């Protein structure tokens, strides 16, 4: 089975900061990776798919990169509405696995 | 516009079978290249993928839960049903259904609002 890890598990940042979250797979998944943002009590919202494709309507301060086993989500300038939990999702080989999540909190 | 909505019991007893329905609109599960999946989330914990059904009735299950899950579709009713047998308190959480399509490499793009299920005697 493909396992996903995320780092850090949580972080504190200020508005305007550049934030990077890393997701790793225990085997190669090409670019079959998506990123989601989830706020308390809400369904996840897709930000990035195919590792680096920006979901329509998502601000351009969000970007994704990577392939194989290492992926990153970058928020170029953190905004107040970006404080949330972020999950990666691998969807390779007709099975899906979420990462454990990264909580982004206000410093 | 694609929308999905989950429905089912809010409380089930241990050992009972849970049946959840996903009603959707804005797409057809008869159309090539689409699917519907189920994901759950225990309170305060991470998301967990459960199952997915494709337009051609191919089905995929989480290896860790495969023996307890069944996913079916009724394309004429725009419904997908998930059953989970032998429910346990650790199965308590919010259950989501979500749309996938080949065009975006089978990742979940549109989600339902979720339905909370509590397992307790």
C-alpha cells in the first residue's frame, strides 16, 4: 500500500509569510497528487491536482510542485482566510490515500 | 453545476450495518470517465478514503476496510450507496461522497457537505 507523510504536522505563521508544506509517498506516484484545504466543520476544498495544476477559482498564491515521491504545497503570502488544515491525496494505481494533514495556525 | 449530498442515519449501534446514500446532480454516472467515491473523517482526525465506483461499474476499496464495504450505483436515480458492516465506535465520524473524473486524474474535485454518523449503544 502507498503511505503518505506530511511535514510539518502543524505550523504557526503570520499573515504575509511564505509557507511550504511537504508531502512524501513511500513509493513513486508520478504526479498523481492533489492538495486540499479544510476549515473546521466544512468539506475539503481542492486546491491543486496533478501535483501542480491550480484548481479553477483558487488564488494564485497557492502553488504545487513535485513528482515521484516528494511534493510541496506553497502559499506565497499567507492570508487570514488561509488558516486551515491542509491534506495531500495520492491517487495512483486506482487506490487513494490521504496524508495525515498539516494545521496552519496564526502566530 | 455538480452537487452531491449524503444521507443516512446519524446513530447506529455497534455491530449494525450502516447504509449511506449519495444523491448527486450535474453529471451522469453513465458517462465515461467519471466516478463517485466515499471518504470519512473521525472527529479531529485525518481524512480516510473508503471506496470508489466508476461509470463502468468498476469498484475500488480501501484494502484495510475492504471486507466490510460495498459500493453500488443506480445511475438512473443519480445515486451511489455505501454499506459498512459490523459498525464499531471507531467508525464514528463524518462521511463524505465526492466526484472524480479522468480529466483531473481521478482526484476528488467536488464534495458533498458530509453526514455525521455516531456509533454507540
